[in-house]
C-alpha cells in the first residue's frame, strides 16, 4: 500500500479523533430533564445540544456564554456530552491550595478557607428551612438584632430588666 492509499484509509479515523474532544461556548440550558441539556457552539459549527454531566450532589445552571469541554461519543457529532462547564466571568479566583468554594453569578458563596468557612450572602437573606433544631457548640456573635417570631431581642431585654422579685428584704429589681 502506498502513502496516498494509507492517507486515504486513515483520514476518516484522524478526522473522528480530532472531533472527540472540543471546546465550545454555551448558548442556553434546559434543566427540566433527568440529565441537564446544554446548547453549545463548537469551533464555528451551528449550535448543537449536548447532555451535561455534573458531579453527584452538586448542580448548577450556567449562563449563556460559559465555556465547555465537549466530547463526541464515538467521534460522532450527533451524540455530544458536555464534560465540564466553567464561566470565567463569575469564577472565584485566588483561592489558596486546598481551599474549596461554591459560588454563583450574584456573588453568593460558601468558601472553605484555610482559616474557616466564609458564607457570603451578597445582600440576600440566608434561610435555614425545615430544620427543627439548630445546634451550636460555640458562642454566637451577632452584629445586628436578634428576633424571635414575636419580638425583638431588645424587647426581651426590656422585659427581663423590668422583672423584680417580691418578698422580704431589699428591692431586687434588675436594671
């Protein structure tokens, strides 16, 4: 077999190998199915749909414009899978070795730093939902008000400070 025949024989194989893994730009996401689907544009091609695999226990819906590493199953562009999606516009940077963070495009994050856990709410509320008991084994420091469902901490202090015990002896009002 001469060189030309060999080239013609191997050409389709090389083409499929080159198409196995590509970079793409995410156009949109569909999150209603069991496995998320993303529409991606690969190297100037028309947008195509790909299944998006995510780590168990973590899920996200990326914005259009995010970047993806996409594999063509069997080298066929008809069956695409998005292996990794990242968005440099929102990614937290400058983490130290060993640190971990989850974050979103609003600036909310949970950052496991070398010094402790930092939760940023980006000006939005933090809610503990369906938690019959919240337990802490350390001190609680609060910069703002503490309220129960009926009154503020200051109202509770006022009630406590006005409390007196009757009976013989000096007045034992607490102020």
